[in-house]
């Protein structure tokens, strides 16, 4: 990608895809989602960053604030294959990935793909399934493939998992293990709307369900093309060093039992590229890293007992780290 040009690449049909196209696409998707999720532009921003970063999103909040609606609104905004899985204690791994079924006519086993074979998979209340079932998503989310009975099947492109969970009601739930949480690029909490947004929501839902009236503003092919353009956004060496030092600092904090993994460094850089694309820039600046650091890093950290006792949160720790870490001042790349 030419980092200072608005023309990022050329797609298979010969149409130029530049930063203006990326920003326009994201604005159209955001406007569509905000018809459903009123007054939450920050939440929508994180969802779009995760999409462009080829990642997966964990939506964690109390019941009734629109976790599933956010996932559905994102899915309906893109004309692509979508599947929804309601996670329950009796759900089996094969119910997600698919399984081999014996065909009596051919006397052979045939693979029947599961709901994970879609561009966007909504995993509703993911912490209500057993760890065995949760782990069925590990290979899918990390490698974009499924291995069944020794055979490997690639998943659709683009591929994104949007999972929801309720952190308050813990009866009959299985907390996500650290390995599973680390697969999610970002975590976001929707939160309660303010009074004006809640009133607008009541008015919007009075006549009909706006989710049913939502129409796609783009398709999977165009999203894949834009994602390819985002991959080419320039990250200067000093910004890469900043990301590595920021993540490395989490492993030395006394308030943490477990710091962020090297995978989180890669995800932080990819998310920063996506944030730069939303801002219409062909290069990443430290502000982009700081804008995505909390949703990308906080859910990967395990607090020490002292930090828990003092009522500190992982979000507070990441914000404090951002305030202490030295920030580079990179120059804009040349033409």
C-alpha cells in the first residue's frame, strides 16, 4: 500500500480501493448499526475495528442492554452468510463445527458442516456451554479452519465470531478460560443508554422492530477487499516498538497474575491499523494504539488478589499503563 495515498489497492474487478472507500464503508455500517444501538458510537467503533482487524469480538454486559442486537445489527449490515448458536449446557462441539455422518447409500462417512461455516457467527451466551464445547471454537478463531476426523476444512472469508456473555448471572455458567479469551481480539461492554437515547429507542421500537427493517449496506466480497487494504497500512518501527513495550509492561506489573500474550501484541497492531483506517490515514500513530489498547488488552489480564481486594479493574490498569508508558513521536511516512 502507498501509505500516503488514498488509493490503497485494486480489487479483482479493477476498482480502486482507497482509504476514502474504507472510511465510507465504515461510516455506512456504523450508521446502520446505530439505528439499532442508539447512543453508543464507541461500542460500534470497537466492533468495526474488530471486523477490519480480522478479529473476533466478545460483548460482555448485563442482560437487556443490546448485546445480541449489536451482533445481529452488524450481521444484517453485511450481505453475507450468518449463523447464530445459542450456547447451552447440553451443546456439543459437533453442534458447532459439524460432524461426519454415515451415508448408507454410499457406505461412507460424509462431513456435515456446522454453523461455524459462515462469514459471521453469533455465539450467544457463550459461557453457558461447557469448556469442551467452548474449546471447539479455538481452532476456528485462531486458524480459520476446522479439523474433523483428520480432515481440515477452511472457513469462509471474511470470518468473524461475535460472542456474548453475561458476567453478572453466574449460575449454570462456565467462565471462559484464558486461552479462549485470548482468541478474542477485543472485548466491549454496551452499558446502559442515557435517558435521551433510551427514549429514542422506545420511540423507534414502538411501531415495529427496527432490526427486521435493517438492510445490508455492503457484502462479504467488498468487506474482504477493504480488509486487504487495511492490512497494507504502514506501521513505523517506533510504533511497533511502542506496542511491544506496552504489552511487555503488563507482564511486569505487581497488580497482575497474568499479563498480555504475544498474540495480543499482534492483535494490538492489527487493531491500530484498523483504527487508522477509520480515521482516513494510511499510517498508524500512537493515538491509534491508545484508542484500541483498552478493548484489546483488558480482557486478557488476570488481576492479583491484592488488586481484586482494592477493587481495581483491568481497564484501570491498562489506562494507568498508557499514562506512564513513553509515547514515540513518529514522523509521517514519505511518498
